[in-house]
C-alpha cells in the first residue's frame, strides 16, 4: 500500500487531539480531519436522527476521501453508530469510547468518574464497558450538558468561565467511605 489515508471524524474540534496522536504514531500517513460543525453538539440530538446523520455524513466523506481506515474520534458517534458503520462499509473503523478500562486499571481509590455527554453516559454501550472493566469500582456517571460546547469555545480561542467549568465537572468528584474520585 502507498501512503495510508486516514479519515478522522468528530462532531467538532475535540478530535484534533486524536489526530495529533495519530500523526505522531504514523508520520507518513495522509490525515483528513472532518468536523461536523453543522450538527454540533451531538448531545442534543434524538438517537435515531443522529445515527442517520452520522451514517450520511461519514458515507459522503468516505466517497470523497477514499480512506484506508476511518477513525471516529467522538465518543457519542462511536457509542451510537460504530456498529452500523462497520456493517455498512468494508473499511476498518476505529472508535473512541469512554476510557473506562484504563480508568479502572489506574484508580487507587476504586472510585472513578465518567464525564461525557448525557447520551453517552446513558447508553448501554457505556454501561457494558463499566460492567466488563470496572465492576470492582464505584463509577459516577455525569452527562455534562455544556462541557463539549465549553471545550469547543476554548479551542476556538474564546474565554472560558472557570466557575461554569467547575460546576459542569463537579458531579464526578465524589467521596465515599473516606475515599475520593481519583480518575476521571
């Protein structure tokens, strides 16, 4: 194969961190980053409408870019549409999902937090990850309604209200029996 062409997809700019990591690991690869700014934020969508949108947008991108692999650099898109994408296309898909397994491996207190969109924390996919990898931990799920928007604004160079940010993430920092959340 000549130079690998990798399509990276996210609802916004947050997946650029994934793109940077891929670029470090595969410096000769051709990376194409696509952000669905028109559909952002995904947390407000009805599930069936969002799956249809993701399939349509990624389908159009695959046709245009002709990638060798597609990276879904979005927890919401991965937990909601990865199976359908793999079924619809003969390309390899790599998804990003809440990092529950590494959190469960790293925690000392056995109290971890999952900070994601409301949809991602409520999905069966996320609960299956907890059941499989963090069964020995107390897991606090928080569907942060504004966190993605706050992060996108920061990436766009806008100022962030730190008090609003603290309020948005505070629910995952809990204490129980003298122990505290140590991994989010």
